[in-house]
């Protein structure tokens, strides 16, 4: 059991009130965190404002980021166990998340070192002749970061590491279900020599803390990863801030008749159910060309049945619990709804103990929730298609647009899908659940309005200032 305090202005702070963090697997108390409210959030903003009055040079910011990367690598096991305990993420996936956070910090350190403006070719127009022009990249100001439960370490890293690279102080509000990984990361940042006020962490009631972050004019950018309604509402409420949204998806993938079916089946069986489908790019809708529909399922279904369902702390487990009982019940209700609408369960659909088994559904109508909403559970649909036109239309037939994928050996099919799938990213011969941390990652349509990945986030977190010199 770990008790963790808030981090405000370099001090670890208690408030007298605590939030219990419980294992989603067995309900055991994993730890407690001090609970903040509006008052602590304002103090955190004061501390961030003070910190930014004394900018840190790029080489110091980069060195701190490198030291955090090294500390994460050293403590990977400890970090992974924290993720597993509070999020119920199987250890296999928790280790991957912990090692990805090392990459995120390493890439952010690179960005800190190369952050620079451009030279403007002033004499390219008559108006500019005789002048020298260049741009500076200025930190945008205080960044408010709000993160979700499902990647409690690496999605926090994707906010706080680029912010430091850009020279911005941060007030972070992690998800209430999973604040321990974020506070562990904050500890590593302070041990790495981050001066007081550059990172402040407040945990507590989302609406109360969110209101302060939205209303305080010192916050210049809100970076939010989470659900669609909360994200777009925040943006609506803060029209004068930059509000960067990384939201949900109902991830489609197309399997063409010429695909390597063994490879596609293996990759998709792993990526539809990892962390019980609670990834924003978990494979949810698989469209398979008619001629290979049965052949694909012959390969795919046994792999799904083989997935180990159980205790996330067990190193053999592939699929653990959903984050809460109410989420498990919601996903079960969506499965039932699809069945009532004529769908058929090909695998899973029921519980193993308290855990929902990986579930594959055929014949789900396009308007069933499992077909068009984000399930965020261990469920995928399989649907045959006749032509690439039809497959692309089906994949695009959603309000989401984060990532999509295609399996094919034909480069023309791959490039057509890449052009016509209306998503922020398209993977070819890889599940659309794939992400490397230096990639530009983000969505279109309801899925968001920005790209993360340190190089892209740093651009968002800085303003371009043009300097013109009369020669
Ligand atoms: P969520 O319920 O929207 O919560 C996300 C964060 O927002 C939490 O810290 C939450 O705090 C906070 N929050 C809730 N209401 C708020 C308000 N009124 N003002 C300010 N903050 C507020 O999402 P979730 O269930 O944790 O995460 C799942 C969602 O995230 C899925 O839709 C998933 O697709 C999406 N996601 C997207 C990406 C991406 O990169 N595109 C990555 C991962 C997840 P509390 O915890 O205290 O409620």
C-alpha cells in the first residue's frame, strides 16, 4: 500500500483528505493519494507561474529529461507493477507501457536540444528586401494536463515531457482511478533535478479542478486525453486557450483477400483484446473480404480462445479486468443489445469468474453500439465485404477518426486505403493499435484536433515569434 502526497511548488503536500486507489481486479486497496480541490489547484498555478519567471536553458531541460528516461529504465519493474496494480493492466502490457515511457522521455530530450526557429527569406518579396527575419519558439505558458486511466504512465509522459522540452511549467491532473503512476513519475522528475514549480500534480474531483484550469487565464494550453464529451466540452469552455484533444475511436481494420491471413489473424487477436480492449486504438471492427472470411476466422478464433484471462499480476495473463464493474456491465449490455438485433457471438460473450472473456461478434448491424460507438472493452466485430469501396465506406462510417488499418499485399490497395481512410493514422500490414512514441499521433473528426509525439507536442506548446531586423 502506497500513500502519496500532491506535488505543489516542489513540496509534497497533504490535505487531510485522501482518495483510495483500488485494484480493478480484486478491489484491494493499492494506495491512497492526498485529495486536492480548487485551492490546491490555484496554489499549483502560482507555483508554475513562479517557476516560469526563471526559464531553464535547453541543455538543462534536456539533461533532466534524459535522467528521467534513465530512472524509468532502472525502475521499469517497479513502474510496471504500479501500472498493473492500479489500472489492472496485465504485466505483459504494463512492461510495454513502462518501456515506452523511456522512449517518450528520450525523444522529448532530443526535442529540447533542437528546439529552434526558422530563417525567413525576407528578400523573397520587395517588402522584405534589406531586412533579416527569423523566428523564435517561445514557450506558450503554463500547460494544464489532464490524463486518462488507461495509460497512467505513458500518456502522462506524453504531456509533461514535451512541456518541459518546450520550457513550459505544468499542472497535471491525472485520472482519479490511476494517480499513482503519475505521482511516481513526478517523484522521478524531482529526483532528476527538476526545480520546484515546473511540475505540479493535483488529484481530486475532476469538475472542481477542471473549472480552475479552464477559468484561470494563466493557463495557456490544456492538453487533454480522455473521452469525447468531456474533451469537446472543455474546448468549448476555453475558447481563448489552446485546447488539444486526444479522444476515442472505434478502430476499424480491413483484411483484403490477398493479405497474409496468418499474420493478420495473429496481430489482430493480440490487439483487439490487450488490456481488455481499453486502448483508444484497440481493434474493434474487422472487415474481411468475402472470399477469405471463413479462412480468416479459422485462424483468428482459435487465437482468441487461447488468450489467457485472469489476474493481471500473473505474467501469463493476456486479458484482465475492465477498470470498473459498471464498465464491465455496460460492455455486457452492449453485447446483449447486438444479439437482440440479430448478431451472433463467435467467441466469448460471457464471464470467466468476474472477468469478461474476449468476445468476437458476427452480423452486428451497423447501428448497433458495438459497431459504431467506442466499446472500450474486449469486444470486436467481424464483417464480410465485397469491394474495397464498400470496406472503406464501412470503416469511415463513424464519427471517430483516430487510427485505422489495412492488411494487403497489393501496394495499390494499401495506398488507396491510406488516402481514403479518414483517420489521423493508417497502418499497413500492422494492427492499427500500433504506436511508436515519436510518431505523430492523434485524430480527426470527433477523435481530436492535435498530434502528440514529442516533436509535434513541442510545436503546440510553443508560439512562433517573428523577429525582423532592418539592416
Ligand atoms: P474521461 O472519463 O474523459 O477522463 C479523462 C480525464 O478527464 C480524467 O483525468 C478525468 O478525471 C478528467 N475529467 C473528467 N471530467 C472532467 C471535467 N469536467 N473537467 C476536467 N477534467 C475532467 O476518460 P477515461 O475514461 O479516463 O479514458 C478513456 C477515454 O480516453 C476513451 O474514450 C479513450 O479512447 C480515450 N483515450 C484517448 C487516447 C488518445 O490518445 N486519443 C488515449 C487514451 C485514451 P477523473 O478521473 O477524476 O474523473
